[in-house]
C-alpha cells in the first residue's frame, strides 16, 4: 500500500479499522494462502510480505487505495505543469509549442545531432545567446549536416590599409613566403593570406572576399580506418610498400579530433576529415609524443617487427615517381627507419626486409593503422555491421584464424569445409575472419563451398574489421536444395600466381544437375570492379569485360546489399535484387548486367538506390527505383511487367512504364561524378552542382543512386534554413565543399 493511502487509512478511527479487517471477504483458496503466510516463521521475504499485505486488506482500505491513486494522478499532473515550462523536462506533446514560441524553424533532421526535436529546440535556445557569432555558424554547420565544418569571416582577410582605430598586426598584405603554410592552405578553408576585394556574390558561390561575406566550408567525405593492416610490397626488393591492400596509390585521411558538443574555438585542420598533406604530417611528427596526427589511436601509426615506430624514426617525404625509381628514398645510413608519403600512400624502408616479400604480397613485419576517405558505410569497412549479419549473434561463429587449443583448421578453405560438416541444430553456421588482414588464396579454385540441403553458411569479417581476400582463382559455390551462402564485410580482389589460368569470374555459381543453391547474398562487400588495380589506381585492362559474379544456376536468387561489385552475368532463370549498391563495369560501354553469355537478357532484375556504370540487358525489370544507370543502353525484354521510377536512364532506354524519370538526351541534365574510378575517395559521389532533378530527384528528396542514404541535398537544405536565422543582418553566406 502506498504511503498516502496508508495515511488516509490510519486517520480512520480504530473501531472502523478493526471492523474493516474483520470484513475481509476472501475466497477459500485466498483464505488458505493467508493462513499459510501468517503461520510462516518471520522474517518473510519481500514477495511473501507483499502478498500478505494484499490479502490482509479490508474493503475500506482497498477503497482508500483507489482514492490515493487519483490523488497521485492529480499530484503528478500538477508537477508536470511546472516541468512543461522547460524543454529538458516537458512532455513530448509540448515540444512543438515551445518550438513555436521561440520561432524554431523545422528542418528535415537528417544528421544525428538534429534528429531529436527536443535536443534541437534546446540547442536553439542555447545558441540564441550567441546569435550572430561566427562560432555559432560553425556549430550549426557541423551539427545540422553531421560533416566537418568551418566558418570564415572574409572581411578579416581583405588586403586593406591599416586603420589606427582597428589595428590588425597579423594581416599582412603580402604572404610570408618563408613558411609553407600560406601556399599550403591557399584558397582553402584555412587560408590566412590577405586578398583583394571580390564583388561577386558569395550566395551564388562565386565571390568570396568581401566585407559582408561569410564562408561555410564542409568536408562531406568520411574517414574509415584500417587497423594494423599489413602493407603491400611493390616489387621483390623488400624496400618499397603501399598502404592499399590492392597495391594502388591512395591518399591517407585525417581522423578528426572532436571540438566538443559546444564549439568554443574555431576548427583547425586537425578537427576536419581532410586528406593528410606531407608538410602537415612532417610538422606534426616533429612534435614527437605530442603529435596530433601520428600515434596509436590517431590518424596514422606504423609498426615494424611488432613494435610501434617512434615518430623520430619516420621521415615524411615526397616518394613520387615510377615504381623502381621513387624519389627521396631514405638511404641505409639515414637516421630514419622509414620514409612515408601520405599523399600517395607509399612507404620506403631505409634497409630492405630480409627475406624480401614477393611483389604484390604482404608482410607482417610492416603494419599500419590509418584512415582512407569514402562517402558512406558501403562495400566493407571497419564500421558496425553486426545488424547485417545473416546469422544472429547467438549463433557463435567459427573464428579464423582458429583460436582452439586443439587446431581444427589452418586455411580458410579448411574452415569452410569444417563448417559445412559441423552445422548447428538449425543448419546454420558462420566462419568469421577476426582481423583486417590480407589473405592470399590459391588458384583453381581459390575457395570451394558446397552448402548442404536446407543449410546456411556465412563467410564474414568480424564486426569493426575488414579483411581482404586476394584470389588466385574463382570462389566456386554450389549447394543442395534450399541452401544459402552469404558473404559479409569482405574486400575481394584478384591476384593470380604466375601462369595461373584466368577464371570465368571471381564469384562463380556453376550450372549442373546437382547444384540447387537457393540464395547467394552479398552484404557490405566489395568485389573490386575490374578485378584488380594498377599502381595508379586504374582497373587492370587484362580483365576488362569479365564479370565479377557469374551465376549459371537456374532458380538462384542473388541479393546484393550495400556493396560494390563489377559486372553481373546472371542466368535467364535466376534473379538479382540490389539495393544501396554500385555495379561498375568500369565504362558506360561495358556490360554491367546480362545473361551468362554477356550479351542476351539476364534474369529478373531489381534495383533500388543503386548506381550502375555499364550496359544492362535483363528479361524483366521487376523494379528500378531511385537509381542512376550511367550507360549507353538499358534494355528489358518484357515491358509489360515492372516499372522504372525516380531513375536516371540512358538514351533510348527500353523499360516498362516510367514515373518521374530523367532520360539522358541533348539539353537534359546529367549526373556529375567526382570520380568513377574505384579507390578514389569521391568514387560515385555527385558534385553539389549536379542538377536538382538528379541530386534531389529520388522519392525521398535525396539524390538518385547508391548514396541516397547520405541525403546530402537535404542536409544542405537544412543548413541553409538554419543559417538564415543566425546570420547577422546585412551579411551573406556561401557554402563550399572541401572534398
């Protein structure tokens, strides 16, 4: 009984209380339970004591309890009236009224920081106190977009004659040419060089340097980590290496240091996800243990023979040049152990490894933790993927490498064979690669998986890891009736041994009477378009025109989610469903989707939020929605079924009925990509100057294509709406993307 109800009952005369106890109407079973509890030896446990109290109540006492409950409701309502005066404690239905009271302008709320209306109204109240300051504009840009941001007042950068009432001793008319910073940051967000006035309007993102102008700079790419990953040997000398597991040049990115929930100091280069510059990293490494970019848990860390490399052992230099003749390689008598080029992603050792690893292979003697740039969580990476696992967390996976005290398998093929022979009670099992290492697999085939009837086998990278498989041959998948094979979180490329026969595809589901595999799933995976990359990052021409996935088995269902793949050749009687993915045939004239002959119509195709580079020929488009098809042709043999909606189509596309599509043609807007080369940070990303019919052409108001989930146009629209409220009177702003 609650305290208030007990107080009311205690105020009653004792005679009434005694009579109430005597009038306790109980059923025979409740009465027997009461007697049993009364006969129990004290002390009673809490559950028995509560039950004894309930059974001992009389009708009057129970009535007073009901009255007390109404008292509590009224008291809570009175207390809530006070709480409703504050955004932190008000009821959810009050939030819109407080927002309307302060003139809060509703936005889409794409970024996490503004996804909660309560938090956003509270932040609005807080920032009103700092309204009109440049730091508020910077915080708005960061919170509303969820990207790195920096706000610049351009009147401070005008080259003017000094005025005695407003002295600016650090505003030099001519730049200080003795340092690298003026040239290194010229025309960027952190430019501090004085400029002459520019009368063009900043709102049109043309002019910048004028009294009334505010520049809002955004870094829309994200840094993605690789932790203690082995480096790739360039040749057989044991001296030259690349960070990329695919053996291509790649720029390293900074992992930004947070400015805190409330920005009190303007952003510096260390606070934004920008590519690492040589001079910035060189200056930072000279700080030793106080370095902001180099160190364990920071943007870059190197390990040699299992030990963390002291920053004073590292020389940052320009290692440009053709392979075999890199510039500025540290000599054997140098005080430095390694030379690092963060802009090209290269490393040179002063003393070559002995024994030297073969060209294209990796070595555990030299490891690195670093960051690369990309637009969103796609194609495998050290981001959280546990929700996408085919098998739930309670299905304990088989770890690879094996951690059992009694070794059960030594190779990945052995692990998959062991898994197929040791399925759990539900016919499910997963093999989980537990690091971000690089694994070279043999040829003919690289892996062979045979899934038993009704079973599911998943080969995946562990959560927060991204293993790389370098295939010497194809991955051959077969299965019995109602079987499923799944890949999750892997980067797969081709690196054949000398003299190996080129396979038909990297992932092959062959045809045959015994192959009844029901489903092939790829989630958060990359099967490298073009199979492999040259040192410059271009796809290998030797494998051009070959598919990454060849599905010859009829009745197979292919499901690809949040992945990057090359061409898909799918049997007429199979089907493919893709969402949030990129299909890249490396050229608009290449074959992105077709039958197993590479020409005729492939099985039924579904595309949702996809970017396709290359020709498509399918028997049926079940659904093509919110996608970009950048190709010379798009053909569906059956136009009576399916539809194409909110999609960019090539000229003369033969598709079912269309709705709100954009078809390429003379005078028609087209998508403007930063890059269509896999491995570039801006791969598949649209320029902000892309026409709104494409950049805002999806059903949800976002961009068409694989990066619809980023909702970049909506983030920018939110920012423009919020900046108008906080911009000082008479000033204008412009938004500039730094990557």
